[in-house]
């Protein structure tokens, strides 16, 4: 954790670089630090996943409307100031990266941060040790 999931209308694949947006969002997540200067998200746990919707209905159906939903899910324990910093950092990347798209067409964008209490959380892979501090 954290996992940032993008759900988007598939016509955007031809209109913007979703892979580049994903990488920029991951890099932005890794750039956020807490009040003590520590990196907020672990490098090995940071993921950005993008899924085009096979089926969708946006707005009133009167046009080829587009939409991207960004949902960042993270574990509990960060301050409100850090939550704000994360949201502002990700929003800045979205605005910058999608500015040409927004200049060309209407697009609905929603960025939501969720923090929750996990009732079960197992880390079963071997990616985290690659980024462990030595």
C-alpha cells in the first residue's frame, strides 16, 4: 500500500499518455514527505494502476464525454497535513499532465483519497526487500 487506481473512459487512450501519467503519479507519491522529513509511502509498496472501462455512461449521453476517477487507498496513520500534501501533490500532476487534454475537450476528473482500517493485510510478495534501507 498505497495503491492509486485510475478508472477511465477508453477513448482517452488515443488522446493522452496514460502510461506517462501513471509514472508521474507514482513519482509524485514517492516525493511526498511527512513533518519529520520521512518519505510518506514505501517505494516497494507504491503502485499506480490504470484501467479503461469496457463499458461506461458519462453525463447525459449527448456526446463523447470522458472521465477519469483517481482513487488513492492508503493505510491509516498519517496526519491531516500529510493528507493535504498528498492530495495537492497529486492534483498538481493531474492538472499539468492533463492540461492539453482539458484544453481540447471536456473531461470529468475526480481525485479521492481513502484511508482505512484493514481487517486483514498480508504482504506476500518479495518486492519490498529490494528497497529496504541498508
